[in-house]
């Protein structure tokens, strides 16, 4: 009976979103070229793009390229902006620490405007628009639903998940602490305390929510897919497992750092952005954890500072963010479509 309920739950989700496999590409900003999303969608899953850093015209261009390659579904994801934090002394301390790596380059031009990004996403009309780090305003949620676009909200605890459901989310993405990159803690200052593994978080959310729950964090193969679905998820969201695929096109050094990386070697850090994320312990990341290192500046100041020192060619500053989930060692250097197909075939066999 439990197996039949799992099968029906997954089937309902797949039929709603036009999927052949309940596998969603994680919307990883900077690592979601259209080619990766196309490959995932063509294999029966859902492609994705993280647009937090994208100007509106880039959002439009990405969607055009995606639609030229597939008629499958995709989601666009954006961060809800943090409340500005005025902490000049903390910024100055971060600048002094970065100066130890070399000279900065030019400051970046102003970033994209959140409201304009939201308009571009609406105009692009993906199957899903998802949020992380908070909730959309009610008016925007109403506009999404009038356009037939679903809203997925990321959450790391039950209180945030319930708030998302109450605000009109069509599904909640349960992000376990195993996840690579950033997780969607609504309060940036307590992210370290929201340290719950996926297979404890997932059934806790499923038991209290009416909307479907999508499992994310540490899912690297069919075993993880099957386990998540058995625990009540309607689908899974996968990021690190796709990073070594040729379609992802990430930096060779980043890709190589994932090979054989044990779960316990990944670390959480604010060094790249000021927001907590899970990464490879590169010398740059490790330096920010030393006893004499200051706290990184708040988001988005830290992200801008790191970008400025990168543009200056400072030695020792990672050229890219080496994000990595705890299942990084399972990431295969294989085509993304094959990864989706193999995951789902192995999961179906385990669930049969």
C-alpha cells in the first residue's frame, strides 16, 4: 500500500509538470547554461536556471536558448533580497583581509534590480518560478498564478515551509544541510543553526504540509532518489551530481576538486558571498576559517568584494566558487541526460 501511495504521489507531480522522471535540476547561479537545462528536460526531468545575478535581458536570452532546444519544462529561481545591513567596520575588515591576497580590480557596476528581474521572469513564462531566502510578495504570487506559473519556495525548517504554504506556494523545496552552495534560510544570521539533514527534515515537512515537497541535498544517484521518494517527497532536486557533466561547462579545477571528495571534507562558508554555503575546502575558503580571519562582510557586500579581487587577478583568490554538496564523490563525468535516465531507472528498480 505504501508503495502504491508513493507511486501515485510521484505520478501526480510528474503529470502536473510534464515530466517523465521526478528529477529537477537545481537552479545553480553561474552553473546552469541552457545546454544543461535542455539535456535534463530532454531526458524527462525539469531544467533550471538561477538568475540572481542576471540582468533582465540575460534572463530573456537564456529562456530563448532553452526553448530553441526543447519543449520541456524549466524553473527560474531568484533570491529574495536581504534587508540591507550597514556594517562599514565589518566591510573594512574583509577588505583588509582580501588585500593579503593581492590587489583589487575595479568595483563592479550596480547589480540587477530585483523588480525588473521578476518582470523578466514573468515574461519568460517558465513552468516554475522559485524563490530562495524568503517569500514573494502576495501581488507577485497572484500574478504568477494568473499566468499559470507555479511557485516553488525553498525552506530549511518547518516554520519557513509553513509560511511558504500559507503565502501560496505550490510546492516546497526541502533543503537539507548536505546541499551544495547556498540553502534557503530566511534569516541569514541563523543559517548555521539550521543544520538539519535531508532525511530528518523531509518527513518532518511532509507530515505537516499539504503541498508537495521536493527533496534537495546530498542526492547523487538512484539510491538517494528512491530514499527521498519513499520518505514522502514528490520529486527530487539535484545539483552537484550534474556539475561534472560536459553540459555544465564548469571550470576544470572545480570539476576536478569534486572527484572522490568525501562527504566530511566539504565545509560551510560565508567566504564567497556573505551567505552560508557548502563548498570545497580550498586554501581561500580555509583561510577565512583561520583564527586571525575576520568575519566575511554581509551579503551582498562580500560577493562584490570577492568579485573585485578576482578582477584584479589576486593570487590565492578562487577564480570561481567551488560549491559542493556532500554527495560530490557520486558526481559522474557523464552527459546530463544519461545521469537523469540512470538515476530514475535505478530508483524505479529499488522502489518496485
